[in-house]
């Protein structure tokens, strides 16, 4: 059974981070409470922008991969088939899986901030290299490496956002940040509209310039992250209480204009035994024994949303071009309204995850999007939808599916102890993407190649069933984490009674 505690019990009047004389490796701290007590400020907005832009990059990459499908097939250098495109998209997701696992382990071990720059550097180099691809194998390799950088970003960024944002804002903030993927999708669509226009650039140059757009945006992000601090919660547990205390002092000054010394006597405190790292064996026991029900929820949500999103969105352009006769250069016009609907979902429904609660909203968004996909898939199979009607149907479906997918990351990142948080995000993202995401694009690419609407509808039904099952699991086993401190949702492994 998970160790339970109430941080409010630790109310002794001590300074925010005190090394206790009985054990020089045990500290008593109010840092989590100090961070949660802050009101929203410019500091938090800057954190959201500097870290949340990761999803903009991912949205840009995924959209380019989908919107450029027609151009890659028509490129005189590449001349890809639908199977080639599905293979390359799966390579991107496979890279994201392995990158998440490797960088996720490092994130918990060496800290959040160092990984910001490592993973972003991998992304920058790889996406720029994609523009130089000369065949399917080079293109797939560079997409694999780009995915590895993005997958690593997920673990470090989600962990840090959770650990810096006050508890009462955590749900809405996390959903909006993850939903910003669709800002990137819109940028990718706009890039495709301009760069795939034969009147602007040549057929073998436009898609290359589109990938360079992502590299340019990544350079801007690199500079923006210079001032983001390391997670004070991570520093506190990993033997650097003085550094953690100094960072929180600076945050408080930026928010309130002063350090909250006079308030510390009334803030809850917890006792932690510092450690250099968490052994993999302890992490495995934590995830699969102590918190096995939470692991079931996280895995189910990740698999369902990964298949649902990646299978449909990676083949968005193929459906439009192969079944509706839309030209490759016009696909971006259909992605723009689709992206707008996806971003509005988390923006408008996100606050309900903090008020109505996690379990009810996760179950509702997963269930509704799954049922709507089954209905629209049937209409597609009988030819009842035009290209415009198909796009409107997807806009409505993903208005609910977008916050559902974001909630999967929210669930995993807030329901496990700090010492294994990044690894948990990495593991469930990796398994979910490996099972649901890598197979999805390749499967749908093959189904679309058959030219049969009924075959594609069968793929949609698989996604629909996965989402409904995830809704049931979330309702039955989900955690009511809304407006609660991370330490009360999942006590650190370093917690000492």
C-alpha cells in the first residue's frame, strides 16, 4: 500500500529548509507548500511559454509529416508510396518512444533543466537534417532522431511544469500547454500552404524548407529556456536544499516582491531523506506494485489516445487526397480549422478538470470522442461526407479528444512520486505510443492503400473501442487529484514520518 501522509501535520516553526541534527541527510521543508501558495504571475506565464512551446514544435512536426505527404509522393527525388510515408511516420514515433525512455531515466537522475537543452539540441539537429533527406532510409532515420528529441522533451517538460505550477492551476495549465500542440499544427499547415504552392517554390524544395521552419523555431526556444530554473522539488530531494531554497526565494520575489518569511510558520512542512538517485528496482516496485492501479490507468489512457490521434492525424492528408481528391497543396486549408477545434477543446474544457474533477472529465472526454468517431467513421464508409463534412466531423470529435489526450499526460505526471515522475511519463508514453502510435499510422497507411472505405472504417472502430475502454478504466480507477498538492497525491519516496 502506498505510504500516506498529510503535509499539514508538519507544522513546527522552522525555516523553509532545515537540516535536522538527528540525521544530516534528513531535511524538513515547506518548499512544496510555498510553491502551491503562490498566485498566478508573470513567472508562471513565462514558464508556460518557454516550456509549453515543446508541444508547438511537436504539433509542427506531426502536421508537416501529414501535410507534406502528397509533396513527398510527388517529389522527383523521393517519390514515396503511402507505405513509405506510414513507415517514416512510425519511425518518428519509434524514436519518440526510445527517446522518452532514455531521456526520462536521465531526467529523474540528473535533473530537469539539463535535459531541456540536450533534448532540444537533438531535435534541432535532426529536423534540420530531415530537410536534406535523399531517400526513404535517410528520411526515416532523421525522422527517428527528431522523434527521439521530442520524446525526451515530454518527460522533462511535463515534470517541471507540474512541479512549478501551483496545485489549483495545475489541471487547466497542463491541458492548455499540451493543447498548444495545435498551435504548432496551425503553423505547420500555414507553412505547407505557402511552401507547397508550386507558384512559390519548386516541388522538391518546398517540403525541405518546411522542415527548416521547425529548426528555426527551435533556436528561439533554446534562448527562451536559459532563465528557467531547475525544479526546487527535485533539488530538495537530491541533496541540494540550499539551491532549492534560493530558487524559491527568487520565485517569491518575482511574484510578490518579497520572500514569504513571515508566512512560513503557518505553511505545511514535510520531512525528506535526501538521495543521489533512485534505483531502477525501487522505481519498478513503485510503478508496478505500490501504484499498480494508477499504472493501469496511465497505460490505458496513453495507448488509447496514441492510437486515436496518431493513426488519424498522421493519415489526415492521405484520406483527403485519396478519397476526396484534394490536392496536396490544399491540405493545409483543411488542417487549419481542424487544429483550431483541437486547441479550443483544452482551452474551454480545461478548467472543468479542476472544478468538476479529473475522473468525471477524463471519462466524459474519452467516451464522447470514441462514440463520435464510430458515428463519423460509419458516415465516411457509406460516402455520406464531403471533404468539408469530414473536416467538420473531425473538428467536433477532437474538441473532446484533445483535452482527453492531454489528460493522459496530466494523469501520469501528477499521480506518481517525484523520484519516478519523469520515468513514469516516459514509460507510459513509450508503451502507449509503441502499442497505439507506432502501429497506427502504418496500419492506416495500409488500409488507405486498399482504397476501401469499409477497411478504413474498421480502423476507426478500433480507435473508438480503445477510447471507450479508457473512459471506463478512468472512471473506475482514476485518482481525484484536482487542487491537491503533488505530495498529497503521491508522497515522495524520500518522505519520512
